[in-house]
C-alpha cells in the first residue's frame, strides 16, 4: 500500500510506543472554556459551532 492507503486499523511498528505514553479521557466541563478559546485561536476553521451531541477528548501524558 502507498502512504495514502495505509490500513489505519492496524498498528505499524513503533505505534505502540507512542500510544503507551498518553492517556485519552473525556473533557471535564470546567475545561470547555479553554478548549473554545484554543480552537478559535489555533484551529484553521476557528471555533466553529458543533451541531448535535458531541464528545470532546483530552490527551494527556501517561504515567511513567
């Protein structure tokens, strides 16, 4: 497969090492204001209004 046709359901050698260093969790309600501010400043679409029910996740460094 070429670079654009990679099967993303399978890990490639080295992927596991990257993923073991992070924890993914649901965003807490008190983090929403900061998320909105960062999206409006950093994301190329700005802080576009999401439609429907949404879940937002936070990625943090994992335990070492």
